[in-house]
C-alpha cells in the first residue's frame, strides 16, 4: 500500500507542477482553466500512477538499468514515460472528442514534453519512494 501512495504522491505532485507550467505559461490557459484541468487529472493519476511505477520497474529490470550508467537510466526513464503516457493521452483526447489530426498534433507536442520530463520524473519518483520507505534501486 505504501508503494501505491509513494507512486501516486509522486505523479500528482510532479504532474501538477509540470501541468501548471505548461498550461499557464505555454498554452495560455486562465488560472481557472488550469485549476479545472489539474483537478480533472487527479482521478486519471490515481488510477495510472502505480501501474506506471510497476511498468517502469519492469523496464529497469529488463534493461538492467539499475546497474547501468546515467545515460542508460535516462534512456529507460524516457522510454518508460513516453510509451506509458502517450496511449493514455490518446485515449483521453479521443474520449474528449478530438479528431485524429488533433490527436496527432497534441501527441507530437506531448512526446517532446514527456521526453524532456521522463528522467526528472524518474528521479522524483525515486525520491518519493525513499520518502515513503519503499525505494527500489533504479
């Protein structure tokens, strides 16, 4: 259960900070819109945070990343973040009524953001797991 809370805490905090930054400063949403978007994201995060943690741990084990150098850990973190989050994002956009072209455009931008934030999130996840006493050497 602590693993669930560690992974969920990490994703809520990280995605809230990243989301506010992107939605307010880059996209130009109003503070009210940012608040609504962040609030709407919480249920998705609660459902996906632990499965993502399990998926990331599996990829780290598969590629023997815990014993690898910084570049290997970075590559696995980025790969995990992109390959896990993009399908979820596509589904959310489709359920919201986005067209295929809108989804392709949004996902293209999302891949850039996910690539840039993959390793920082991985490091934050490791810190959160240490905080909750469930750290796995990744």
